[in-house]
C-alpha cells in the first residue's frame, strides 16, 4: 500500500504557523520565516515555474519529498485561508494561480461541500466533507500505487498523526521562535509508532525524518 508522507516546517518553539492567519497573511504573523530556507532553492523554484536557484544540502531532501507522489491531502485553511462556506459567485481558487505546483489530484478536507475544481497541469482539487479516512482512501485510489503527500496544515496533520495513519514525517526545523501561533504537537505526547531515522543539518534548517517502526 502507498505511504502517507507528512512534510512540514516548524519553529524551535513548535509552531508551524504564526498567529492571525488570513488571506492577507496566510502563514500568520512571522510564519513566512518558516519557509525562507526553501525559497532560494532550485528544487523548489522549478516546480513553481521559476528559473534558477541554489543547490545545497537541502536539495536532495526536497527532491525526495517530491518523488513518487501521486496525490496530496491538505486542510481547508491551507487551500483557502478564510473560514465558512464557499463564495458561490466568486469561489476561491487557491493560492497558486491557474497552474499549481502539484500536477496531480489534491484532496481538501472541509466542512463545506464544493464541486471538483480542475486547473491546468493535471491539477484537480476534490473537496472532502466526510473525514480523514475518506480523503486518504480517495487519494490512494487516484495515486495508483504512488505515495500520498500530507501537506498540512497543523489541524489536519494532527488528526492523521493521532489516528496513526502517517507512515513518514519530515519536520523541517527552522532556527526561529514565533512565540504564538498554531502548533503541530498540541496536547499529544505520542508519536504513534514514528521513530527518528535521519537528521540532516542544512543552511537555516535541520531536517528530521521519522518513519513507522
């Protein structure tokens, strides 16, 4: 069976997003600092349609995270950035424009039903209202044997971790403090079978890889 693989950036004090996430500040106050290590890298820029970029110790980590992925799961906040029902007259199309960087089916967990959203480059967004197990089953069906990426945010990641459904987890630990915001591990003292198998120190980030024992 295909693996469910979580990848997420986290501050030293355990936050994966800052306070006051919104359309204007999708990562919350200070949250952009969690991703500054990846933006200059060619391995990140190329899938986003950007030229050039650096190569460093993080490059193979990024390339590994993108390899053999056939579908992605994310939460409503990561896709939308605003709560409540969808705007039927002007529905939100995501943060990524008409050609998002996934190039495979994406399944969005939400409480509000919505028709599938097809975009360019093989991107389709399916909105799942009946829980994490349903989203995972649909993602695996569309992945055709490839792995499924769990992109976040924190709430959805916590649900899959608590259910013991995450097979691999890559935490990109960034040497910054946010002080407040949304934590990945909030009230949970169990990694649910995940064990640390690799640590890579890179410029402005340390990559911690966990797999299920």
